[in-house]
């Protein structure tokens, strides 16, 4: 199938029967739409949220539409390393041995107006968007089934085109700008992580592939009810542009779904919308930002993430 001759939609998702999928942030927005479409195709979905009430609400909403859906709620707060470890321990107890076919690191926060620290003392966006997913993936990787077709997907952002990694300011302790600096750095870290994990798995001969995606400008709770809600230049610009260049969460989830299950998705591939400036549209392979391909930065960031989280990959 050529990306130019056919627009890829959720209708093209192959059967997911017999597959176990873990999606972070699946209680709302893009994560919810991703979980719903994969459940529709027969996957068993584990969908942790920051509270069991939120996770169970997502389960109920999907089951109202898909009564036969196999859904398991859980509790996971990616901003807390203790919560990450508690969830990983719970998962190991419930599903010992290789038991994951697809891991989608989707959850995140965006444009928190003022610098906040997590319980671990990390800047909240960097902790939630990168350090938490890094540690979670490291802890759960031994549970990923080593077979063809299985994947790890990391959701990044189109803002990485303009972002940079500043190793002297990873925690925004010297300068904090909510969107362009702190959020952008955390999502560029995700892109660096995705490619470095892809390289390491490839060197080890693993059949598991790593892909990444960005949703374009999708209207989700990140824009409508997140901590960035209120008067700000970003929100004013968003309100002006939204009718012209945005898409709903269901369409925003398509690049993630393509990266997760499409046979055409390539190891190390990066997928986003095919429209103007990659803001909306159907999934296609998009250019990986040059800074996300910096091998030195990737290795340095990996080492720093291991040091900060205490989590190390067993590849």
C-alpha cells in the first residue's frame, strides 16, 4: 500500500486477537482512541491511569461501545518513579514472563505554566514525558515477547523540530519556558530515546521494533483541560488556529496506530499527519528532526536517564 495512493485509517488495523497491549494515558484523548480501536480489533488492553477511578471510567466508556472488549485497568503516575516501579511490580505479578506484544508510551503533560517539581525533585514535564516512560520501558522490557510484529511505540511531538536538548538545563533549573523549552526538550528526549532504543535492539538482534509518532495538532485534554489552561499567548494562538489546522483525537491517534500495527511501519520510523506542516491529516512517514538523530546526545541522555531513574535496560 502506498501512502500516496491510499489514506490509512483505523479500518486497516489488522486483527489484534491474542495480543496483549499496554497503553499509558489511555483514559483520555489520543491514548483513549488508540485503546478503543485496538480493542475493537480484539486486543487485550491494559490501560493504567493516575487513579483507578479514571482507568475504570475509560474501561466503562469503551465497553459501552464494544461490550466484548478485554480491558484491564491499572494505576500509574509517570511523574513518580515509585509509582512506575509499583506498576511494573504489579504487572510482573499479574503477567510473569514474556507477556507484552505492544507497548505504547503515550501519556504526557504539556506547557505547565510555572516550573513544578515532582516528588522525586524532577521538573514535571521532563519527568512525566521522558523519565517516567524511560523507566517504565526499561522495567517492562523483559516482559516484551521477542517475536516478529511486536513493537514499542513512543509518542513524540511535532514541536521537536524547534526543540533542543540542553544538558546544563535538563530540569529547567536555570531557565523555564513552558512550551518551546521545557515541553519541547522533553519530547525531543522521547525522540532521541526511541531511536537509541531502536539501535540497541537492532544490535542485539531483537525482532521487536521501535517506532515513534506525533499526532499533529490534535484537540485533546492537553489543550482543553491541562495545566496550561488559562490566559497565555499559546492558548490565544491555539484558539485562533484551531478551526483551520486542528483535528480531533480520533484522527490524531492515527499516526500512533500506524506506528503500532501497520505492516508498512519501518523499524525506527517516525509517523505523523500528511497535511500542511504535519498539523492534520492521515498518517505518513515524516522527517526525523536532525537533533533527534544525534548519536552523542542519545547516548548521553540514555546514561543520564539511567542515573536519574535507577532503571537499566536488560537487552
